[in-house]
C-alpha cells in the first residue's frame, strides 16, 4: 500500500510535476493572471467558502459513493477503487489540509486510446482514484451554481436531461419549419480548450481563488503515456468527472451567442445543430458562427465536417431524420447501423474464444443497451433484416460448438 500512496504535498514521486503558475498559498484575496488572445489581464477573486463546501463531509461522502459506483481502472499510481477507503482512513486530514491550503498537487492522468467507429482512436485520460474523488466533489458544488444560467437547449451532462430530450427538441424544430441546419463539428474539442480562456470564464462566477487554482492545476497536470510524461498546454482531459462541467461552461458562450441571434439550436456536449428556414440562411449562419467560435472562444472548427444544408441525411447523436406523411421522424443513421452490425459480428465470431454462456450474456447486454438508446427511431424493417443475418451468425457459432458429427446429427433432429 505504501508504494501506491497518493501524495498530497506539493511534490510527489508518483506525480513528477514541474512548478506551475498556480499559487501555492492563499492569504487574503487571491490574484490570478489570465492570458487572453491579445493582452494580459489580472483577475481578482474575493474570499469565499466555496472550497470549504467542496471538502465538507457530506459532499465528500457523496463523491466517494459516486466514485465507488463508477468503479473504473486505476491511474498512474495503480491504486484501485477498493483501496480508496483504507487510504482515506490514513490520509484524510492531510488531503483536506492540502486542499484548503492550496498545496494539493494532482497526478498526471494515464493516457489510453479507445477505438472510434471510423477506425481512429480517441484519447482518454484516467485520473488516479484520489483525483477522481476530488474532481467528483468539485462539480457537485459548482453544477448548481451554473445550472440556473445554462441554456434550456443544452442537454449534455446535465441533471434530468439526456440524448433523447435533445433529439425530441431537434425533431420539434424541424417540424416547425426549420428544415435546414448547420451540423457543427468542433475539431477535437476536449483536446483544444484554451486554458486561459476557460480560467477567465470561470472567474466570472467563482470567487474562491483556491477553487480556480485547483481547477487550473488539473488542467495542467499533464498526461503519462507509458513511461513518458507530456505537459498539458491545452485541452480538458476526457475521462475525469470534472471534464463534462468544464466543457459545458466553455460552450455556454456559444449558446448565449446563438440565443442572442435568435437561432433555434440543440446542443449535446460538443455536438450542436443550428436550425434555419433556408439553405442560404444555413450557409450564412455557418460562416458567421465559425468566426465567432474561433475568434471569441479560441476553439477550432472542422470545416470539412461542418455541413450546412437540408436536414435529411444529417447525423445527430447517432440518429438521422426522414420525412413520412409530411412529418419528419427519427431513424437510425446508416453509420450507426454499420457500427451495430460490426459489433455483433465481433461478438459472434467463431474464433473469439468466448464460451456459450459468456457470448450469450455479452450479446444480451449490448443488444438491450443499443435498443434502449435507439428506441426513438423507426427501424422495424431494418431490424427484421438485421435479425435474419444475426440468427445465421448464431447458428454458425452453435454449429461449430457441436464439434462431432454425431452431436450435430443428434441436435439437428
């Protein structure tokens, strides 16, 4: 256990970090230097008890329960969730003191690559279990402060909202006459968030400089790829409990700008569709909103994937739209169907080493989850076609399992 301890002091053998710009102590009013595109600004934070609320026993207890329910693998210190409680029994006081005094140092996140549907990979950062606990405690206090100000048409990672709500709202806008849209694609959003711009936005709401500094430390904690350490100069690492809230805070400026212009839109995290009444209006909106995003939010837009045109055929959260009896309805996008079929093919492969019981359970979980997500889509005919193909794959697996000819003869009768 000793070799897996999360350090709470400013230096750590497990977390080799260089000196950061964040302050190490907090006497009176905290001053933070924020860098914008064109100038250097000084942001002042008044004294507040926000950090005391974050480290309060009820909040930390709720954060601990959430971390334990999420499970997940360990970070660079290899500590697992089951080891967190014994660690807290020994180091709770030093952890709380370091957070309140501003000397806590997060560890770098462990970088792993997860496959995407297009054959590419998405970087995922896995914080240590202790960092996940602290990160979980932060949005539990900050989220209520921001929820009252977030846009009603923002649905990603918000309480009481989800993908299906965003899809129903998009369908409502389309059937209200907005048959053209801008399908906005932010290029590697979580990897390109400008730290200085994000700190500046946070400072408008958060008065406790210790909280601002702690968030800044998480932003610049760096990543560990194998045995190599890389500094973080931009981006919000995906995989931590804090990232979704920071993403919504950063993109709230986009929501406000679209509302100011009077555009109907729906946003789920970094997936955003802006609805218009004509193709020309959609093209104008696309060009102007790209300028706003790049010049005001310091984010990058993938111009090749950002489309402006008729809604038919566009992909949003895995769904697409089609017209039936004069009404626009939801269907499964062809790329989502291809991904579904590819996963079923992988699970029903004859050489994947799965036994019958394990294969059956894996298929049950995946198919039920997929159907639950796409339950809003009209897909009866597509599912019938998929079912015929799927049953043939299952018979192939069962046939191989009956290795001997006598078994195949007896079971086929």
